C-alpha cells in the first residue's frame, strides 16, 4: 500500500479551503501531475525541501514534500492570475 494515500494527499492540499469554496484539487490525476512536475524539478537540480533524501527517488521526495505542506498546488484561478502577469 502506498503511504500517504491519494485521499490523504488530497486532504492536505485542500486543507486551507473554506467551507463552500471549490477545492483546489478533486482528482487523483491532479496529485499525479503535481508530484511528477516536482519530481522533474528535483531531477533538473532543484534542492529538495525535506530532510533525509539520500538514496530516495525524486518522486518519493516530491510526495513527501506535498504531504508535509512544503509545496502547494495552485488552483485554476491562481494559475490564470500568474499567466496574466507573465508576458
């Protein structure tokens, strides 16, 4: 069994969402895409944000970072704001 589970990760990511608001993510696909993107960043040379990363695969490090709240996933509205500011 994978630990943490997809449900646990979704709970962590959506923990800051107020009641009645749309969750940041609502599918496993979003978790997979976010962690794979972070793993690629680590492979490209970004420093891991968690301790004890020796001999661990980049995807495992990315999942731990997400589970510990060290990285966050931007919602659709935040992505649109970021894209509008970048030319």
